[in-house]
């Protein structure tokens, strides 16, 4: 096998392994809110999934332990979303901007930051999976 071909194969396997490791480990690869997130969403034609959370929020911790660990939810996120976690205590300015949404809350934004939907309160894994899939399907039906 030529050296460049081997390196390309190795690079591809690394990406697959990282994705598998994140999903097998049961963790969402959360990012922090930044312009880079929206630029990445634009380049990769993905949506931005925002988890609004707080350290004091019992249902936020329940979602961390259940919904955000579910393999089907992780697969849906990995396929179509850039996940962003906003924790009130770590980013009070951004948290204040979305204070009226309550905690926990989930928002789905397009790459321009336009809110496509939001859901307040705890979401069971199955409901989250359905919501993530439905938004992607709806978005796809709007394209010519």
C-alpha cells in the first residue's frame, strides 16, 4: 500500500474511532458557544443543538445521566448536529439571554443562529431522538 493511501486510510479510521469512542463512552462531545461553532455548522451543513443547563437543576442532571447517554440520541447528534452546552454558572451573560426558557431547555438553531425550535423541561431519550430526527426531516423538506 502506498504511503499516502495508508495515511488517508489511517486518518479515516481515526475519525471513525473518535466517533465510536464518543458514542460508546456515552458522552456528547459538547462545545462551548462561539462563532466557530456556527462556522463549523455552515461548512458541514449541520444544525446547532444547544443544551441550556444549570448546576442547581435536578432535571438537567437527569438528562445528563439518561438522555445525553442514550446511543440513539448520540447517533442522531453525531449525524446532523454540533452540540453546545450552556451552563448558567459558567456563562452567566449567555444564560441571562435565554433565562426565560427555563432549565433544562433545548434549542435547535441553524448555522445563522436562527432558532428553529425550543423545548423546555426534561426530555426522555426517545422523545429527544424523535425531535432531533423530525427537525432534520423538516429542514430537508424545505430545500428545493
